[in-house]
C-alpha cells in the first residue's frame, strides 16, 4: 500500500509517535502468543486503519496474504504431531508418519495466523499514516545518504509497478502470451518483462543520479529544511503505547498472557488474562479515539 | 557582456565512436535567451551537459578546450559552487524528482548547498509563488500533471539561484498545453528576472520567437549561429528542416525576412491575399469513403481506481487510410487504441477488429494482424541487437524468416543490425520497435504519440515510412498531439473529447476553422485559404509572390 495524503488527523502525528505505535503493536504481537491479545492487536490496528480511511485498500493486501494464512491453517495441523484432542486420523505417509489433525494444532495455527495478520495490519497503519518524506527527514540530519537511498527506494517502487504494467502490455502487443504454455515458458515470458524492467531501472537510476549531482548532492554537509514539532496528540499516543507495552510485557512475564496450545488448549477467557487486556486495548485505541474525537469536537482540536 | 565563454570545446563519451562535440566556440551573454537546435545526436544535450559542468565530471570521457562562466573555469569549480553557478532541467520530470512532495523537492537542492533554514524557507516560498506553484506546495509530486512536474523541476533549479539555466528538451514529454505553459514561464523568467537561459528544443514553433539567438548544432559542430530569422534562412538554404513551420513556409517561398509567429505570418498573408493564386491540393484530399476495418460501438471503459476513459464512444476505422486521433490529455486516445489492439476490453459496448469481437480474441494472437506501438519504444526492446529483436518477433509471431529481412529493407535499419537497441537515439528506437511489430505483417498499425521526442528530420522519416506502409494496403491510426505532423501525413482525423468522439472525417474538414486542433500553417491561413501543410503553403505563397512580382 502506498502512502496517500488525505489530510487526516492520524497523518499529522509526529513520525516518532507513529513509529512507536506500530513498533509497539509489532513487539507485543511477537512477544505474546495469547489469541485474545493477538485478536485485540489486530482490532486496534483495524480501528486505526478505519480512521485513516484505509480499510478498503488494506483489504486488498490482506487478501494477497490470504493464501499464506490458508497454508498455515492447512499445513501446521498436518505436520504438527502434538495435541491430544485428535480430530482426524489420516493414512501413513513415508517420511511424515501417520497424519493426525488435532484441535490443539488447529488452535496453534489460528494463533499464528492472527499474529501474522496483526503484524501485517501494523505495517499497513504505518504505510497509511506516515509520509515517507517525514521519515526521511527524521533521519536526514544524522544519516543523510542512507536517508536519500531510503527516499529513492520509496519513489522507485511505484515507478517499478508502472514499468511492469507498461512493459507487459508492450510485450503482449509483440505476441508474447503470458498465460499460455508450460510453467517454464510462462516464466521465460516474465523474464522478458524483468529484463525490460532492469534496463529501464538502470537508465532511470543513472538519470536520477545525474540530476542529484547537478543539484549539489554529495557536495558537502547538508542542512535540513523541515523540522517536526511534538504536540500533545503525540504525547497522548506515546503514553498509550507505553502503557500498553508495559501492561503486555508484564502480563507476559507474569504468565497471564501466556497461552498453552499443547498438549491441550488452555481456556481462552481467564480473568487473570482479561485484566491486563482491559488496560492494553484502550491504551492502544488512543490514536483511533483521538481521530474520532478530532472529527467531532472542536474543543479537542484546539487542545491537541 | 559574455557570461559564458566556450573556446574550442571537444568532447568524446567513454566508449564513444566519435566526438560528441567538436571545436565548439560560443558565447552566451548575460540575460540572453539562447535556443539550441539540431538533429538528434547532433550534440545538443552534450553541450547542455558541458555547460552544467557534468562533462566530464559525471560522465567521464575525453574533454578538451575551455568553458568559463562569469570569468571562472567551470572545471575548477567545487561541486557546490558549480550547482550555484549553472542549473539544469532535463527531459523527463519523472527521472529528476527525488522527494515526494513539491516543497520538499524544491528544498532538496538547498539542503545540499547547506543553507540555513530561514534562507531556505524564503527561497522556496519565493520560487513557488513566482512559478504559480504555491497552491501545490504540499501536493505529492506523482499527482501532478507532466507540465506541473516539469515546473517543479524548474523551481528546484531556480531556487539554487544559478547564473545560467540550461534546459535540455524540457517539453519533450509534455502535452501541448503543458509545453506552452512551461515555455511561457521561461519567457517570464528571462524578461522579468533577466535569467540567462540556454534552451535545447525540438518544438521549434513554440520557442523560436522567444529566443534572442539560435544555434544550430549538427555532428557536434556549430553549423549556424545568429538571430532566429537569419538561422531560419540559413537552415532552409541548406535544406535542413530545423525551422518552425510558419518561418519555414516563408523562407522556402523566398521571403527575405520570414516571420517567426503565426500573428506576423497572417499579416504578410493578408497583404498577399488579393493576388491570384492556385488552389491547394493537400495531404488531406480524401478519396471517397473506405470500408471500415474496425469498429468501436457504444464503448464505455473505466480504469480501476481511475476515471471514465471512454464514454459511449463509437467510431469506425476506415480501411487503408492514415488516420489521426486528436484530443487533450485524458480524452481517451490511448485507451481507444488499446481497445483496438485488444489490450483492453470494453466494460460495455463492442469493439470489432477485422470482423471479430476483441472480447473473443487473445491480444497476443491479435498482434500478428494488429500492431500497437505505445508511447515508450524502450518498453518493446530488451534484446542485445536490433537483429535479435526482430528475430524474436518473428519466432513469437510465427512468420517466415524472410519477414525480418523485408522489415530491414523497408525501414532502412541495415546499418543498425548489430547495434544494441538501448544505445540508439529516440528516433532509431522508435523505428526498431515499429520494425519488431511489422515483422508479423499486420494489417492495422496503431501508434500512440509516435513523434514524441523526435526531431523534425526523424518526423519526416517516420511520416514517409507510414505512407509506405499505407501504400502496401495497411491501415494506420496515429494518436497524436502533433497536429503539424498529422496535417502533413494523415488523410482522416477523429477528435476525442471526454472519452467521446467530438469530430470525425477527412482531415481538411476536421481542421477547417479549428482553433486548437489545427496545424501552425492552418492557424496562419485560417479564414484566408484552406491550407494546412508546409508544401501547400509554399505553393500558395510562391504563386502569389510571382503574381505580385508580375504586376
């Protein structure tokens, strides 16, 4: 998903606040394995995406990842021999042994799928909320060359997508059928597009480099044009993230947010797990709630 | 006073077969507007790069002679000083933009110069306001039109306050409206701020009159150097096509002081109007209705996440004719051609090509009968040699080996047989891509903006090639902004507007009385005579000139 300026409140957050939010969600999704927590992380990201009017464009990427999720759900139960509640016992396969599908393995696959979706949703929030130029600016003072490379990579990506569509169309007009023939011939057809893209990219890279050189890039120490201001809204989001991460990590360390999939599934709803969740969800909903309030109350706008 | 002095400049690119610049001696005065013209590969861009200090610093190669700006040797300047001294704007804005928003793009060069924040803010605001880009300050650059993007590139160069501004074919990728607006901005810069401008251009009709002086380069050497009218006369005397249509018409008809603009040309024509003359024949003289080879019927098409490109569009393509498709950007020209090539399928309505509905056909299989050449010929080329490209097409399209040799003969590509297509000029690439499509022996040829980036000589060659193909019985459809090219070579025209056909018929009928969709010559002759092409105009003028002299 490519960043689009929509003039939304969530797009005005300080890059550090946005990075803290997405980083916090990813950290919690990687540390905690409790399905309720993972589902909660997914929900707060979806709420932020709704605030960014990016649910529809994000849905496309979710669909793109669906095969991976389906594979996870299909393969893990078949290859994980753990779990006591056997749902289906299959034939003996050489190398894999006898196939069994257990409820616990299915539950574990669901948990991992939730984790994958939560991380993906966090990245979607990042893409929809943060102008790449502002990220560039954040690092421009300290690592100017790396920042420019980062910026160029961001600019080149949509250009590559356009190149692909154009070159594929041109090759079709030359009689190349990308959907006909064996897998090998299809791959060969796509290699043609790749060759064209490589040549076009190299030409573009040379021209961009020439333009940068002509504009004095690399001629000495750079200064920075933009500065980011830290506002109350950024403080609120950061505070929410800190509270959520602290609650999540404490819950994980104390075992409240640890979920055992094997040998039998733990009960999902346990009071000791729900209490930290009651802190984590509202804290991580801060950006979405602020966006909601921003749209309704002028008073709030003047304060944050 | 000379701001730029070039003495005996010689340059050869690394691995270059010959010198790109040879014995150039040139002066550019402060505040001067210098126009550099000439054929592709004639050394124009190399001269621009040399002026910007990019030769040999960025490209390497063999450099000889002296190049001074404001009394200082460009080669001795530090990169930062060089960027402050000469600014350059290249052809394609897409390949110059670094940042994602307008303001950041303009600030990029200033950050490189290490300026303070207050100074940067002042310069950015000033240049954005002067160029009328203030309202686009926060706009993402990819959402801008080509003309606006090129103006952002100009703003980025201007913000660095260079002594000299070099522009290397800055309008070659723009539509006529964008190009006109951009050149008007250059005129303002020159007149209101006194900026010294070196403009390298192919679209002579739009900028010839802006220049104080014109330099014609060919083979890396200065062929002509002087005021625009004198250079036009010199070019015509040498049989070179590098003059605007209006000026060329009068210079060829023997006028000592050829006009540079349509307005001045009309004044002269009015004076000659009463003299007896001849009726023009004209390229547009049709020869009765032709049986259609393709038909678009009530077609609607919407791009995913995009606008409605075709709206209830109906048109029949006359067989065996050379047809021009006119229309502003977004009018649906490319979309119409892609529908005829089977690359796009209509959302509603039908497209029938050579008797078959395109929805029932595989576009790759259609390629043998219908050839589509898109705007960027580079997208077709990936082989190591020109011969390899054509042989690849032959294998893909399943035709006899003799087809490749026939295309080599038809297009005169023999000398490029072993050349790498990526090393060729824009015109040569265009011809090779066309050749790759012609190998299949298509009955219909669809070309999208084929004259983009071509110099006048290459346009003539392309026009003749298309006429040859038409003479073989092929139908040629050309979507173009280049009305002068269409007026000279096409017989019929269709005008698209908002995805619909707004006009259709023989070319003279379409051009008659048209203000915007008319050739330079047609505009000059509007209300005087139905003349649209340079040859017709020259005949008209010569006849009246003779008659006036006889009286």
